[in-house]
C-alpha cells in the first residue's frame, strides 16, 4: 500500500505533507536520524563516535545502522548511496 501511495506522489511538497500524516513526530525523527546515519557511514569520513558526537545520535543507533548496511545487498547499498550522496 505504501509503495502505491508514494508512486502517486507528484512532487516533493506532497511528500512533506503526507509523511507527518503517516508517521508520528517520533517516527519521523527516527527515520531522519537513520537516514543521516546511513549517509555518514556511506561517506566513511567519520568514525561512529564522531558521527554520534556531531549529530547527537546514540552510538547504539549508529551501530544498528552500520549492522543494517552490512546486511544489505550491493544493489540496496548502491541505491542508498545514489539517493543520499549522489554517487
């Protein structure tokens, strides 16, 4: 259902409107934090501790993100890299 919904969204403004309707503020913050963690880990410019300190994200959250990245397929990692970094 969610895939179908997002396929119908025409522009970025509509995404900004629909996400708070589907997710609580806490859930949105968690998704934003995870996205930031993935981006930082993919950039590989900072240690996990530096990421935690810079962004105020717990080391446990960063470790979970790192473990998730390790379990992703190459295709999934490439998609994230393209979407988050542009490479």
